[in-house]
C-alpha cells in the first residue's frame, strides 16, 4: 500500500477537483470524508467521459477504525484497478469495528 497525505503532496488548500485530478495523475485512488462533493465529482467525471483513479468515501472515524476498514478494503480488492469506482468505507466494517 502506498499512501500520501494532502500535506505530503503539498496540496493543502487545493479544490476538490484539483485534489481528484492530482490523485488520478499519480495513479492513486483518493480517500475523503467529503462524501457529498466527491460523489458529485464522480458523477461529473462519468457524465463528461473523464476518468478518475477511484474515490473512497467515509464518515469521520477514529483513526484505528479508519485503518481497520481500509485494510479490509485492501484485502477484498488486492491489486484491483479502482478506476472510475466509488467505494463506501462503511461497507468494510468488521465485527470488532464500529
């Protein structure tokens, strides 16, 4: 797993569309708590024939639970191309998770 935060990428303050375009250009999916705007961006991309590297949306969660769900997601989708996919992290709850 290769992760990069917005801060590490020096993209703080970038718009949602700039964030998605940057992640896509890097061959990355993006994880966001901004469900409303990024689901809307996914629709815009689909309607305009653009492609994105994948969008993973989540409610705000404690870090441990966020990590647990991400690891479940990665286990279920190893090496899978997430291009143009929107995944809901709530679908990756575990019995020991919230």
